[in-house]
């Protein structure tokens, strides 16, 4: 049994696309390794997780780290190759 604490990050994001349009998330959660992640790394992870193309900018806000079991974020630490 894994006794190491697992972490998730909850955040809001605004995503704009180079071909127009955008997306917003509120309270989105992703599995992370460890107890910290930069906004830039989280933005890259979110784009990869959602499989987005033509992303221009990602703004992260309201980031909170949560001690929670991993749920299987695509491309995240609990993803099995």
C-alpha cells in the first residue's frame, strides 16, 4: 500500500487561442507530483491534459494545493504508460 501523501491542485484558468476564442475553468483539479507546481508548469500540464491545440495564453489564478488521492489526470503522475 502506498503510504506517501498524494497531492492535487485546484485552480481557475483562462485560456485564449491564437485562432480566436477561449475557455475558462473554475475549481479545476489535477493530480501533481509533490507539494508545489509553478503557474507555467501547471498551464502546460492543463493544455496537455485537455489535448488543446493553438493555445496562445493560459492565465492561472486561485491555485490551492490539496492533500487528496490521485484521480488519474491524463498525462499526470498517476497515469500508467
